[in-house]
């Protein structure tokens, strides 16, 4: 295993994990667990998109940890944001964090991979093991829900009846 190839993606994994779990320490633990599993399971990687494979490993670790409740659902902003001098900016960041917390885990994962990590739909599809249409659907719903939250619109409770 060429560890230098993996090291290149650690900042991406940290950023994604931080956005996913909302807590710096839990994110660092998630990255560490991901890297440990990637090293143990590297024999399963087929040459190709290493970043998508690492995100797939992180997704699986995250889901397993959620099932065992090792990751808190959300946390307050850490001290990195505490010193911000622009109240409007802090409010926007908090609104965004709350909006992300409102999304389902599946929607949040897709939104963060596409928006934060600049992954293609195909890469996200491979990383999560879902069809590309599912990726596009989850992304669309996540963007709409987040937009409505950021615009201060009430959550939609009207369900369509399908016959």
C-alpha cells in the first residue's frame, strides 16, 4: 500500500467527517477509524478512484457507528467559530449547521460529498453503493430542504397522496 496516496485525502476526509458529525473530536475519531479500516481492507481496493473508495469506507464506518450510537447526532459549533467577529456570519453558519442537522443522514452525505468535496454523481454513487438516480434524488431533496430552512420557510408537512 502506498500510504502517500491515502495521506493526500486526509484533509478531504476530515472536512467531510466534521460536516457529517458536527463535532471536531468525533470527526477526528471517524477519520482515524476510517483510515484504520482502509489499511486493514486495502487488499479489497481495485485500482481506480481511491478518493471514492475512502469515502465509501468512511460511509460504512459512519453507518456502523450510528447503529452503535458512537457518534452524537449533532454538536454545537466548536471554538473555531467562537472568535468570529461578524455576528451575521456566525448566525449564517449556525443556520447552515441547523439546516444540515435537519437533513436525513442519506441526504446530508450526498449533499456534503457533492457540495463540499466536489465529487461527481458517479463518484458519490460508487462511494455510497447506490444508483446515480438515487444520488440525484437525495441531492435535490437535500438542497430544497436546506434552501427552505435558510430562507426561513416552515417545514413542509403536506404529503402528496399517491394512488
